[in-house]
C-alpha cells in the first residue's frame, strides 16, 4: 500500500511557498483573473500568457506550466507553440470540456500525444472521456462522481507514462499507476458545495497543482505526494473560508432621532 504521511504534505506546502515558483498559465479568458488571484494567494507567482510569440521563451524560464484547454483562437496557437518546444517544461494539463465537441476532443488528444504532461487534472466526466469510459456531464461541468472515475484515472495514468491524474469534484481523487508497486490512490475529502457555484475554482486548482509540481523533489512518489498536498491545501482553504463566513446585522443609526 502506498502511504503518504501528513508531515510530508505540510513539508510540501512549506517548500512551495518558500520557493514562490513562477507558473506560466495558458488559461481560458473566462477564468484568467481568478486563476491569477488564487495562485498568487497560494504562494506562487502566476504569469498569464497566451501570445504564441512569447510562449516558448516564457515557458523556458517558468518553474512549471499550467495549460487549461479553453481553446479560444489565440490559445490554440499558444498550444501549438508549446508543442514545438524541444526542451519540455513541467506541465499540468486541464482538459476542459473534453467530450463537448469533436474539435475539442481531437485538439486535447493531439496535445496529450505530442506533449505528455506530468499531471492531468480534470473532473470525472473529462477523465472518463479521455479513456473512453462512460460518464455524464454537460460542457465543463460533471455529473459523474469522483469515486466512479478511479479506474479510468488509473488507466489514463498508464496510457500517458504513469503521470499523476487528479479528479476534482464532490471529493478529490489523486492517482498514479505504478509498475512493480502498489498504485497510488488518495482521496482528499472536504466537500464545499459553494465551489461548484463559482466559475474558475477548478481552473485555479490546476494552477496551484502546477505550483506544487514545480517544487516536487525527485524520487518515487514525491510528485504524487506534492500533488496531494496541493489538493489538501486548496480544500482546507475552501473549508476554512466557508466555516468562518458569518452574517452580522448592525442597526443603522437613525439620522433623525426623536
């Protein structure tokens, strides 16, 4: 059984925030501001880049790259620029909306083939779709539970060089297939329904995962451990925010007292 100790997660958080890694984000136009704000708050330094002319140069100096496959016109050109790089940066791919259209499916599968990522992060619908498993969803949202996506996620990990695969949803699942050792399957539990009502929270999680990827030490299991730490920190922050929100009603002073 693969075991991750809580102390290792805390160490991963300290390592990332101390390093303040530069994360190049090629993300969709709808969520760019939220991705930048949350990545910065987590302790990393985001750079929102989608001009194809500067993508290779910026990727080369970044600690890691986060690609959110929104696939607007300039972003498609940015992905082509990434695929042309000979030196490959550490990369997290979020296959946003996979299954929504034939064009999107083809573009994402082509990117996966030509630029194998270190981490794939998606919802259950997207992860299941990438390996041809059945799921249910609409656009970028998922109706498939994360528990049902564990086996498809492991299959996706095996298909793409034993990369780490993250499934976000009612709870998060992080998996990594391993030859000659137990597969890693880790759940991060802490559902905050409010997150599903805020556009871009999943996109921002992908950039935070990239920040932890950037500072993951070498060694068996250390990448997966760092990705689990990213999900744990993100979930803890969301839960803390939810639990500390209170409504205070203060009487407004009467400007014309009797």
